[in-house]
C-alpha cells in the first residue's frame, strides 16, 4: 500500500490497483485499434483518423478519475475549513475565558491588598484615636473652665462656646470613625436628630471658606421629621460633601452649591437631602467605584482618598445611604437618604399620618 498524505497531516492507504489502473488507463484503445485494423480493411486515411480519435479518447478514464479526486479533495477542504473555524472559535473562547480569569484574579488581588490596607488603617486609627482623644478631652475641659471663669465676658464666652462645640463634635466623630472603618454599628445610645439643624450647622461651618473662594451657598431646607441617625454623623457626611464640592469648584466662575432638604410628604419614607454643585461632575470611569476606599470626587476627581468611603460607611451603620447622580445642567449631585425616627414624644404621629397639627 502507498501512503497518501491527508489534509490534517495524517495518511490514508491508496490501493495499488487504482494507481496501476490510472497508469494503464490510456492503453485501453490499443486492443480496439488492433482489432479494427486487423478485421477491417480500410484506407490509410481512415486508419489515421481512427488513430487520432483513439489518442484523443485515451485520457478519458484518467480525466474521469481526476474529476472524482477533485470532488473528493474539495469536500475534504470544506471539512477542513469547517474544522479550522471550530478550532478558531474554541481558541477565541479559551482566550476570552483566560482574559476573564486574569481580570478576576487581578480584582481579587486588588481586593486582598485593599483589605490588608484597611486592616492596617483600622489598627493605625485605633491607636491614633486613643492618642487624639486624650488631648482633645483636656482642651474641652480647659474651655469649660474658661467659660466659667470668664462668664462675664460675653464676646469671649461666645467664641469659647463655639470652640467647645467644635471640640465635642471632633470627639464624637473620632469615636465613630473607628467603628465605620470596622463596619460595626456604634453601641452608644443617642436621640433622634433634626436633619435641618445638622445641615444648617454644616453650612455655617463651611460658609467662610466658600465666601473666600467666591462660591455662593444656597439653602433650600424643607420641613422633615427627625431621623434615626446621630446629628454629628449627618454633620460629618454633609461637611465632607461640601468640602469636596468646594474643591471641585476651585478656579471656576459663578460657582454655586445647593443644599436641599426635600419636604417630607410620604409616611415612612426616607428623609432625602441633596448636595449639588455646578462643577465638572464626576468622570464616568470612576462613578461605579466612587464610594470604594481610596477613590475621591474632588478636583482632578480621580485623586485617591477615603472621604466618600467613610461617608457611606458612617451612614450604612445607621441604615442610611448616599449615592451620586448627574445634575441637570451639569455638575454633581449627592443624595443622602436617612431613615425617619420611630414615633416618640418628640416625634409627632402626624409625620407618619401625613397630616398637620393644629
């Protein structure tokens, strides 16, 4: 048997009979010519014509065989192309899966690194808060003493009271940040807070910085019930968002920031506040990761940071939420959702019934 190579590099045995018949295919005319010349007594011209016809007809079996071979090879080529296309499709699938696995592996690696960073950050914060609270408590105590000693100096007492307020605020935030980093609900007992007061205090604290930067602050504070979130947590979140907005508006003309507390109309719904600015907004490529650690929406709006992550973590501890929306007309809009407080003596039932008191 003779080995004939195939399309895929293998080999198929070709019968020797086929090769012999192909080699002798033209000899079939010889017996016909011999018989015709021996039996028939014809002229030389006729014999020449018959000979020419026989020579022309001799390759017919070989041509027929080659035609069949051509059809077989075309069929084999078509199958080969189909097999190649399937292999290419399988290869593309393998490449796609490999790419996805590589991306997932890189994401898992980043997440592991981030978890390690947050663990180290939590350990550092725990030690820092301990060292930070001691001098802060001393400062607060000394301010209280000064308030008692200089109680007749009205102007000085007003400044000291503001300093004491800010010092206590810093102490409250210091005690809450560690739990936010650890994603643990605070164990302190607190009263339901008025969101209006928290928003107005945060606006008052940032108003001097806005004025020096030429930014106009607009307040639209509607009537809303108390919320089940500590006042200092709302204040910290709002201050952080206002600070980010001021940073985003640096160097821009006719800059404005709107602080809105939406009027409360639906019983049991969340209390909604909005911090909006007419700045450049947040780039689309980081919107999905805006509230992850080490991502910031400040100017450059791609700088690393913890501000928005801490804001989201603080609210999450008390079943609150913060999200980003694109502002109509350009700019950024951060929406804060706060859970309303349950019915208490200081929380009239009409907030949940949707009515008003006389």
